[in-house]
């Protein structure tokens, strides 16, 4: 227990230094937005436009070395799903079998008799200790690997600073959540699993509500975007689709990553349209409009509310499973682990272990749910923005860290967003079906008669757009 206290003190000091230090960030080399969107010859509007040929033309614009690099990065992520699961499971079993979890509970009980505060003190010890134990894999996955593939722009100090912020946010929000949940367990010994699911849904909605205004600024600085070239078409599209937005925001994501992203997030007065500066710097106006059309699709199609309903069902199933699993496990090993019951904070590693197993097994289900929503937002975005080439070009950019052409089973299991090939093909198919309406004044195609469409390539039925 002395060694444990020393470790906790050391990591707390280390995190404090990381949070207080001044971290140099890698500067963005070029902030100029491209003036126009390049369209491959085979994707140019013509009476003989072919969606499959146009798709292949766009895919060919991605160099073979870049394709190989993104494939290697994304396929490596498959193994990380497994290693994250196994590594986390081992940590949970160590805390249980070496009785470190029980020891941390004992420390909390010696500090105070107030049960909610005991839970918060236990959580602080737990989060700091698991951060120490998980640090090697976190460094590789979050910093070394991102640097290797050219996706990270931070120094190690900058990355550690964000990790420190995440730890502090986790300490505060996690303490609040666990005090509520363990309070329910102690008061409602028979029905805690039902109320636990309800409270988890409420807490999830609360985080979504406060995220854009209170959490995002901890890591990035949001500022109003005042470039009419960008904001005018976005706000016009928002108004046309019933989105009550008056401003467009940008965040300085380039200080952490090269990834392009955008979102429409929040509820009511916290609702925001946000683009990151990588999207503004690297994308053409057509790409930006296509991306924002997709994000607005999530808002208009009520994907947030549908997602809440879906995960409410998932929470109920999980908490019912957790109720039975904890009962069986504690009857068998509770004495060995020195855990007194379900209301004992020392049971938390077992709860996390069950969550990990459940999430690992349910990965294809969760991915399919998200991928389906992205498919719907994709189609909405194409109809709202009418920028199929912007959409295709954005998919090429996202292909820098996503495998463009996976197999059907591979996409079903591992992709929470559709592949680049899927997205480009569907954009080109939409373009082929709308050549006549696109011909004036943008494309200059006066006669779009006899447009041919090839059979779709062998891809899954679902497709979608994302900007994360």
C-alpha cells in the first residue's frame, strides 16, 4: 500500500507539471483555402457519364504510397481494438486479485465516513492508478503511432498537456457520476440496474448538452468564423433546412492533428455549427459545403435523439447483464477480492471489466448503428449541398487515415463509417442522376440524355459520410 501511495503521488505531480507547463505547438504551414475543386476527366459531366468510372478516377488520384499508408494505419487499428481490450482486462484483474481496489477503498474510508465522498476519493485513486498502468499503451497509441503516420502535430509536451486535462475532467465528471450511481445502488438494492440505466442516459444527454460550450474549449479555442465566402453558403443551407444557426464557429484543431472535421452539436442555445481549421485550410468551398450538408443531415434527421433512444436500450440490456454478472462473480470471488457487495466502490474494476467485454463483443452492432446513421446523413448532405464532387474530394482527404476499399465483412465489423469507395461511388451515382439539374450554371452540360450507370461495385448496402 505504501508503494501504491508513492505511485499515486508521483503521477499526480507529473500530471500537474504537464498541465501547468507551456507547450509549443507545431505551426500550420499554409492557411490558404484552395480556390477551386479539381475534377478528374472521367468524373466530368457528359452524356456518357458513368458512376463507377468516375469513382475509379477519384480513387486513382490517391497515390499508391498514400493508399498503402492509410491501409496500414487503419488495419493496425484492428489489432489495437484487441490489445486495448486485453490490456484493460489485465489491469482490472490485477486490481481485483492483488486487492489494490480494496486497499483504495480502505484509504477512502479512513479519510472520511461520508459515503459519497468515499466514492469520489476511491475514483480519484482508481483513475490515477489505471492511468499509470495504461500509460505505455496510451503513449504508443495516442502519440507515437499518430506521429509515425503523420497525423499528429503536437509535441510530446503538448500531448501530455491534453492528457492531463482529460484526467482532470475525468476526475470531476467521473466523481459526480459515480457518487450518483453508487448512491442508487445502496438505496435501491433490487432495482438499481433499472435506475442505473435511466441515470446513465440522463448523464449522457447532459454531457452532450454542455460539450460544445464547456468541454470543447478546455482543449481547443472556438472562435466565430467571419469569412463570408465560407459562412454565407453554410448559413443559407442551414436556414433552408430549418437549422436555427446564426453563426459558424471554428476551432484550432491543427495544433493537435491534421485531420479534417466539422459538426453540428448541442441542444437549444448550445447548438453550434463548428468547422476545424484543417477543413478550412485544406478544403475547397465545395468540399466544405458537402461536409456541412452531411453534418446538418445528422441534425435534421434527429440522429442525436435516435442515438439516445438506441443507447438507452443498450444501457438497459447492459445494466441487466451487469446485475446478474456482479451477483454471480461476487458470490464466487467477492471474499477473495475483499469486496463487500455491489454498493462497495471496490467493485468498480469488475464493472469496468464487464463493460469492456460487452463493448468488445458488441463492436459490430455499434459500428453498424453508426454507419447506418452516417449513410442517411450522406444522402441528406448530397441533396442539401448539391456538391457531389466536393463530397468525393472530402472522402479522399478522409482516406488519409481510413482504408478506402475494405471487404464487405471487414467493413461490417470494423467500420463505424463507410469506406471511401462507398462514399465516392454514391456521390458519383447521385451526380449521374442529377446531371441535368446540375448543368446550369455550374457544370455547363446542356444535354444529359442517355446517362449510363454501371452496376455498383461489390460494397455493403450501407454507406455514409463522416468528417471526424
